[in-house]
C-alpha cells in the first residue's frame, strides 16, 4: 500500500498551490519525511514504465550532464582532452527477480540503418548500468564502436537488401555483456562494494568478471 503521506504529497503537488504543499510537509515529523523520501525514490527507481531516475543516476556517477533536448543522446560532458563535447547514451537495466538476471545488456529501440551510421560517426560513450530493486550495482563504460558488429548483424537480418521503407524499424536491437567484453575501450566505471550480496541477480558472465576485477584490484 502506498505511503499515505506520499500520496497526499503527490496530490497536493499536482492539484493545489505550492503553499499548501509546503504547509503539509512542514507539519510532518522528521521520521515521516524520511519515510516519504525513501518511498518516493523506491517507487520511481523501480518504475517499469520510466527509467529516468536510473538514467540520471548513471549519468551523474560517471560525470555526465543530462541532455535537456528531447532528441539526441541522453547526456554529455565537456572533455578538454577530447577537444570538446562528448556525448553518451545510457542503457540501464533493473530487476527484482533472480530469474531475470542482469546480463550487462541493453537495447536500441526502433533502430534504423541511418541511425546506425550516425552513431558510428559520432561514436558516443555507452553507459550500461545494472540495478537490483533500484540499487545501483555496476556501470560499464565503452565506445559505441564496440557494438558495431553486433548491431550490424541485427540490421542486416532485418534489412537484408540494405535499405528500408519509411516506417520500418528494427524494434529492438539488443546486446549483452558478451558483445563488448573484449573491447579495448571497456572499463568498469562503478561497482558496488557489496555487489556479491546481489549475485543471485547477476549472470554468470558478470559474476565471473566482477570476481576477477576484485582480484586485480587487490
């Protein structure tokens, strides 16, 4: 059942003047405010219809800013060494079921040959993150070119003649950790200290990689 204070807060925010919301929040005890905040984060981090909070967390942890434009990549950062702006695309996974394990994967929805060409030219950074019940476990960072062969193969199967009619798409161009694990630009940008506590939610490939990574760090 939804926290009644959270429900009231949402209703006031969306239907009443801001003064009424402030007055209501000022009347709550500190424990009630903490519970409200935690319940709100839990609700939206696990929202199956929106990955916005998971995207923002991934961007901020890796030093990127969210892109305010509706179209384009999810985020960017200014890089002096690269000589300007570096774009990135975020692919967050979330699970709360050990039968649906995180596999370091993601997908490009409604993908096209034209977009593939643009992505190859821009070669943005891809951030693949994994969450369990809204808790961030890992973030992989690598260049788009690492997925070239995987995505090229999927597009060739969908468009065998190398062209598409208007309105035709590859609905989901999916990939997993195995498709980029040997890429030179791959790095583990974040790994939760207690990641092993969530091993039941991770694929064998990820568990093995993280175990080896920890040994390298010792």
